[in-house]
C-alpha cells in the first residue's frame, strides 16, 4: 500500500517573520499565519471544552468501543455547549 504524502504546515516563527524584508511577501506570510491560527483555534476549541468543562483527562474504561462511545458523546455535548453559548451571546441571555 502506498501512502499519500501530506505536507506539514507549521507556523513561521516571529523571528523569521521579522527578519523578512517588508513587502508583499511579508504581508502574505502574515495573513497566511493569521488564517492558520484562526483555523487552529476553531478546531481546538471543542477539545478545550471537553477537557475543561467535562474534566475528561484520561481513559476511564477498558476497551476501545467504550472509550470511543464516551468521546463521541462528550464531543456531542461540547458542540451543544458551544452552540448554547453562541445563542446566548446573540440573544443577550444570562451567562450562568
């Protein structure tokens, strides 16, 4: 079986960014890094909710199916919690 190679997109350090000369290339790199950071924040937010709101730190059950089922339910609840917070911010509900 042949695996398709994936390209790892790492961030450019601020030292390299500041060493680059001003111009269109630097503006492009800065906007690209901002876009990657926004995507990373969007993807990692449910993990933050599962770890901090539901206190899921380690595997609790023996068996892959039980752990998988627990994680699916926790991420479903995390999506509901995120949606609830968005709806509260739109409609001006109380934070508690």
